[in-house]
C-alpha cells in the first residue's frame, strides 16, 4: 500500500518489528486459550444449538455479528487510511477547505438507517418466531427456584424431581416458572431461554429439543445469593419410549430396602432429621417443600443443586460437610450427628433409590 511508504522509520525505539510480533503472538495465545475454554463439557456452548429456539437465537447472533464486523472493518479501515494517508508532514500544504458534502451526509444517514432496519426486522422476526406453538400438545413442567436448587414438577404426570429435567425429544415443553424466595433466572443455553423466575409472578417459557441427547447444562442466570453460581441443573432429552419408561419409574413409590444395611439406612432416614426437609414417596409426606424430593435420588446424575456428581463419596461428603461444600445452603452438616457406619448406611440407602 503506497501510503505506508510515507511512514516514519519502523525501526525507531519502541516500535521494533520484533516487539510487534511478540505482542501479536501473546494476543493470539490469549484468544486461543479463551476459545479453547469454551469447549469444555461443563460449559454449555450457546452456539451449539440443540433445539429450535436456541437455533433461532444463534442465527440472529451470527447475523448481527457479521453485520457488525463488516461495519467495524469498513469504518476502522477508512479511519486508519485517513489517519495515515492524510497526516501532517513538514512540507504539507494547507489542506483544501470543505464547507460540507451534501451527498456524503445523506449517504451516511441512510446507510446506517438501512443497516439498523435490517437488524430490527431480523430481531422482531426472531422474537415472533419464538412464540410457543399453539397447535402442538405441550408437556407441562413447573420449575421452582429454591435457594439454591431447582425442583421440577410434572403436574399431569404426578412426578416431582430435583436438579434434573427429563424431556422427550421433539415435543414442546411448557415450563411454568415459580419461586418461593428471590428472583432466579431459568436458562438452558443449548435449548433456549433465559427467563426470570419471579416470586409472586407466574412467568412461563417453552423449550424443545431436536433429538435425544444430553445431559445439557442448565443454570440460574440471575444473581440470587451467595450460592447463585452453584445453582445448576441438567436436562436430559429422551426418545419417546425412553421417556415413557422414565415416567413409569418415577411414578413408583421408593424402592423398599432389600438388605440389612439398606434397612438401617431407611430407618436412619425415617427416624432422623432427614424427614424434616426431604420427602421420599411411600415413606413420608411434607406439607412444605424445603429440600429435594429423594424418592428416586439414586437415578440422578447431579446432586446438591447440580454441583456434585452423584457418587457415593460425594453424597457422603455432602451429608457430612454440606456447609463446607455449599456454605449457606439449607442443608446442615451432619458429620458429627452420624457415626461412620450410619453414614455408610444412609448413603447406601439413598443410592439404592433408583
Ligand atoms: Cu438462583 Cu441465581
């Protein structure tokens, strides 16, 4: 490019070509690290859409990003060109004086208006396209934000679960959002969202997944207290027949204990403090929900508000040291309440509740 030849010597102090290469390499490394960070399984990729809502949102994102990038390159390019090409030099004559340019002024009023109008139309079309289809039978789910875990009720199926939402592929799922405490926000990035969960206000949203898959990570997207970051859940998309099997199993009362250790665990649950907050269908019935319903606890992937994998070691640690794992949650630490063998029995019993 000819205007570069007018530049000052590039080897002046502070602008060594080697310095520029080092800065460039560092920036490249930083951006590569940032992009690589998005690929971990724990982090949902909002552009890896698994349902029609997320796909429409991702399409709008790409459209606006492409338009914004073209505008950025054109404006910045013109700016840089002008700065370098028309900079003052020792022997420069006085620049030509302009009183204005009507054609240019009309052009730079109309062109941005057209660009913004395109973005407006695309955004409104996407918003209208996100309305819940009224001609399709919806599966109804009530998602209740507690501090800090999610309860999922299937009112038409008499199922209550926690931290894990099962939905059938290809079906519209209407999610009624409730909170009995503060404002949360329900979001499954790969399927769509996000919608505020407001106490005293009946919000709702809908989701649909294209094909069986998951688990997809869902999360609370509104600051709701000290453990807001630890208020996750999983969404598992089943085929129609797998979903029916899951429903049939979830509708059963808890499996009765089949051997001595499990019987001891069941007794500890029923006679200890657990029944004050947790319900196991067929064992006890709570008037007010405080902690997750544990009827099919052993079938869940995550526990403790979506922060721990459901393994024996994690459950044991959770029961013994809940306030260390998740400080401020309603679950007390029972490490000094139960003996080691009692803890083992309780863990074995809860994990047997498939
Ligand atoms: Cu609930 Cu943040």
